[in-house]
C-alpha cells in the first residue's frame, strides 16, 4: 500500500483494507446509484454534497451535506455523494450528527483544531474526527500508528510526503498508510478534513467512566 492514496468520490471507489490489524473497507457513493453496506461491521459516513437517504435498522433518514453517521449492521446509502468507512467485525452505536462546524473544539498540533464527531464507545474503538487547519499552516511532519481515511470537506491545501506532494481540494478522499510520514499545508484558505481512525487510545473503560466515577459508596455501606 502506498503512503498516501488519493481517490475521487465515485461509485466505483472501493478499497479493501481487511488484511491489516484493523479490518477496514472504504466505499464512496455518488448520484449514479446507492451502495449496500454489509451486516458484519459498523459504518462511519459523511455526506459531502447533495442530500442522501440513509437506511439502517434504526430507520430511514434524509441527511444534508455536512452531516455524518455511524451505524452497525446492514445499511444502504444513496443520493448526493460521500464517503463511508466500514470497520469489519465491530459493533458500534447508531449515531447521526451535523452539519459540521467551522472550527474544531480541541487543540491540535501547529495551531490546528479538531472535533471528535463520533467518539469511541470503549477505549480502543474506532472514532470519527474533523480536522481544521487555518490559512498559512505548515504542519510538522508526523506519522500515525494506524491507517487513516480522510476526505477534504472544504478549503484547499496540499499533503507533503517523502514521495511528493498531493493537491487537496473538496471531494478528494484519501487513505494514509500506518506509519507513513506526512504533513498538511495551507496557503490563503483554511482546510477542513474528515478523518477516520480505526482505533483510539482514549475512551471509557470498565474502571474509568462517568457512571462509576460519580458513584460514591460510603465506607460503612450505609446512608
């Protein structure tokens, strides 16, 4: 697998990454036809343009551009265009949100910000993020310990890797190989990127979550 693999949001885009430690399949859809998503996994998706109809066990939903979802089990998406990343064998929670905001809620490297759109249910689970880079950003070259799947939501810039430079424009999706050195750069306009992570080192555990942390048991066991 190449370090940085860009692709367009067309119905034929289908990337099988199930041979890695985090079995993943990437789909794109466009107005040409709907995409049927398999039962064995959880689907993380984003509507890039138009209005999509998303059907799953929780119901049928009309999603405007800038909205996102997560859903386990069989599903179908059509209308508009967008990106879906399926984590094979994982069962997450159903989630619909958006439209996404103009800036992130969390600080990130080099003056960038990030919002955690779909958080991990348990520590180690997949998550969906939205990365915001202001104009004039020159990111420090960095790597990630697992693959990343991304989509340019709006703005423009470029991704630099040891193998060259890739121009980034709205509607361009990409996969970054685990451990691949890269950095994002912007000039006169900001860059907003959807980013799927197949794993996390953050999230609730059985020993550390709000319900148990805020349950106070007195020493004597009485009132």
